[in-house]
C-alpha cells in the first residue's frame, strides 16, 4: 500500500462534525466523564480521538460539515472506533495482537520506496506522528490476523459448488464481445427514498461532493470498495451487493457518458476511476457523482468449465461473497457480545440532536 494511503488511513477508521466537540458537562457516572465518548468493555474511547479522525477526514475540503451533518460524521467515526475497539479486545483474548516485530516489518515495507526526508515530509503534511502511524499499522495488522483466523481461513468453496454455479450460469461465460466487470459507488444531491443506504446523505450538490470526496479518501486509505459501496452508495440496485454492476459488454460501455467511458477504458483490473460527475445530457442537469471500479476484463468467446480461469473466477467470486457476508456477521456477533456505552450518542439524544 502506498505511503499516502497509510497516512490517510491513520485518521480514517474504515472499514468513520466543524464545531469541536466540547464537553458533556460535569463528569458523572452517567456520562463516563466529560472527555469520554464511549466505553467498550471497560476501555474508554475519548472525544479527542473522535475529533482527531474527524479533522483528518474533513481536511482539504473547501466547506466543512456543520450542525447536524457534522454531528452525523462524528457519530459515524465513533461507530467505527467502537467496532475497532471491540475487535482489538477480541484479538487480545485470542493472543493475536500485532507484535512490535510485525509492526516494524510493515513500517519498513511502507517506508522503503521513500527517502527519509520524503517520508518525514509526508508525515508532516498529514500532521501524523510516528507513534500515530505505528499505532494504525498495529491495528491494521491485528485486524488482518483476527479476520484470517476467525473468518477467512474457515471459508471453503467446494469443487461441486463451482460446478453447480457454472451449470446454472453457463450463458454468462459465452462472451460475444469483450466484457467489463464493473462496480460503482453512487452519490446523489437528493437521495431517492428507495435507497435503503443513505449514510451521510447529501441534500445538495455541495454536500454530495463532500460525501464522494470522503469516500475517495477512504478508498485511497485502503478501505474495501465493496464495503464502502454497501455503507454509502445510493444506488438501490447495487449497494447491498457491494456496488457490483456485473459484466458490461464493450458496446454498452461505449454508450455510457464520455467521462465514464474514458475513465474506465484507462483502468487495469482492480483499479478505480477518479470521481466522475454525471449530468443528464437532455436536461443538462447534475445527477450525481460516482466512482467506478474495474474488477476484471474478459475477451470475447465461450469460456468452458475446463478453463482454469473460469473455475478460479467462480471460486474467487463465491469466496468474496461469502467472506463479505461472514465478516459482516462476525462484526455483528462481536458487537452483540460486547458491553458498549455510547455516551456521545446518548448526549445527542438527550439534547434533541444537538452536540454540546
């Protein structure tokens, strides 16, 4: 992962208002202390941490969130911090916390393409200390270890499942022209009521631009495209499936808007476009923003089951879908088992949506 991605991720909890969060008032048993946002199994998450991630997430924007939108951003950040703390506690019980050696090895790998001066300059630019950076690396390595042990290593896609899938979807492997397997994250200035997934929903073009920029920042920080699509995309047809648009024939791609067509045509598998503005050409009206990912590109022709690429593609697709499902279930199960006290959320409720 590029240094810029790690630097951004240090203050973008994956898998996230301009009024600085002040105090909750007098410290008491009910609030857990004026500087405490939440407590997870006895471990405190401080308002200062929420604010640090908030400031980094909104940095570089011409307009900062205010009022209720700012509060929503902070609530989302705190939600992610809580999930992170729950997972770290699980890692502790499993003996899977990243070691100093693992952290140092990863840090060396990230620093290797840069001179010491360039690395220091980039850290300064992001206002990140080396301790902050190493703490984020430790968290990331720990999460990978836990997920590998608890989820990924237990996924088994059988040959029979692959064969059954091919039999049920054989026409999909008869490609009469090159095919582009695409996914997208879509944001609108006025979310449709049909969209079940409207986190940080925008009410105008400026807010939509902030939202898509936040999503792009998190992609550049190494966050998973499908997870972000599930959490933030306003395309009601694809959000629940990680933004997956399926395969698109080359002729259909040629008929899309020029910005999308040109951007996608330059991608290699696994890459995603910059933010693309979508305008209704007939009405000349702004529709929304999107980021499109090229999952794969396939040449024309029938793909037989004996083709190793077919079997591997099916296996990978079945694994990815199952892994996404199991990770979601795993996080939910851990959260149900944890003892979480979200004082910041309680304060918002008590003050009718006002953070003070």
